[in-house]
C-alpha cells in the first residue's frame, strides 16, 4: 500500500506523518510537493498539519487551490483514502471535500496538549480497529479548530454517522459544535480531524492510541484488494 | 478601477474575537458597546474598464477565494 504525504509551503507535520506511516505499518510513503499533478500511484493521501501559505486569508483557503488538490479530489472520488490532520482538515473543508469550517478557538488561545477523544464511528477505513465509544488519547495543537457547520448540516452529519471523533464530554477545548473533533464524508473514505494521531504512535510520545489509525487503513486496503497479510 | 471588499462573519456564527474586543471595551469604560463583530477589509486594484464585468469578476473572486460561504458573508464596492 502506497502513501503520499502532501507538502505545502508551511506544512510542518509532514515529517511526523511520514515517520508515523513507516513506524506503524512500514508501508512505502513519499513526500509529494503541492505542485504535483499525478497521485495515481497512491492508495492513501495524507494532508498534514502546519500553516500552509502562512494561514493567510483563512486556514487552508489558498492551499485548496494548489495544483495537487485536483488530484486529491480525484482520489477521493475514486474511493481512495484521504486523511486530513489539523491544517489538512482545514484544507479539506475549504476544498469542499468535507462539510463545515474551522473557526478560531472559543477562548482565542492556541491549544497544545493531549486530549481524550471518543471514537464515535468505527466504521471508517481509518477507525475500524477502534471500538465504538472507546476513549483514546491524542494530542491537539491548533488555534483554529473550532468546528462549525449550520444546524441542518449538523443534523445530517449526526444522522449519517459522519461524526468520527468527539472530544470527551466536558473536555471540548475549542468550542466545536457537538464536541466534534473529526468528521468524514458520506462515503467514509475521506476523514478530517483536528487532533494529531501521528503524534501518538510511540510510548515515548506519551500515547500509542494514534497507531490504529494507520493499521486500520492498511487493513481496510488489504481487505479491499485481497492482498496477502505480508504484502 | 478599485474594489473594496468587506468580509464579515455570518450573524449566526460565533465571533470569539468580537466578544473579546467587546469585553476589553467594556473594561475601558465604553459600556455603551453592544455586540462587536470583526471582519476583513480588502482593497483590490483592478485592471478593468467595464464596470459590470468588473463586478461579476469581483463577485467570483469573493465566492471562490476571498470569503468562505460556510461562515462568512461579503459585499464590495467599485470605484473609479
């Protein structure tokens, strides 16, 4: 299974994502510059955190028009796996690949600490190895992670099971509606989240709860492709 | 021609910055201040002659890039 980690000017979690893939599942992974126009070789695409284009105008507003985004859209339409983390999530919402928007944190502060998340939907390719309702420890690091969508969209997300992660009750760090920390598209192959699973893949980092995001998507891919377990 | 674009947060969307500024104004004694909303002001120089066409182009810029329709409204003025 081949992974691409997209690198925009201002991405700063690209190396963490690359190493998380290598460390957790040992699959081939490439850094792909934002000017790339062909992602057909990749089964999964990760949009990493950071401050693409300096967050100018709005987080992700300029990155969504990077040449590579047409290919990310194509991959999403073809059912390949797309994961946006933090700034990557912001880019996916700006691009319209995921609903909603990320606003300034309710208290205007940049939050950088571990958070407890509830796995709400464990039927996405990225969460299938978690238990539904399981509480996991994944850090956040953002100033604009306050998830917002209008009430109609929110009702639809909840009804469709598109809320993938919620901050544990009483621990919402940023003011997100319904404590939402991560969502997916209707088809479930595109997931966006503010917390950083790639920073929770080793005991040395304080948590290994992010590892299963990577092992999950590998097992989803293997199942789809009937690949041998050692493939 | 010059376009002046105003991007504002939709009325039903919380504006934490506006709330913080409101609090600061109150603590400075400006107690008459009610709700505060913070938006963006942009000046665009345009190489354009036809006003109607310029208006259509600026509208497209707003919808495509300058404002996020999920959370923001926009309006603009053309001069010159």
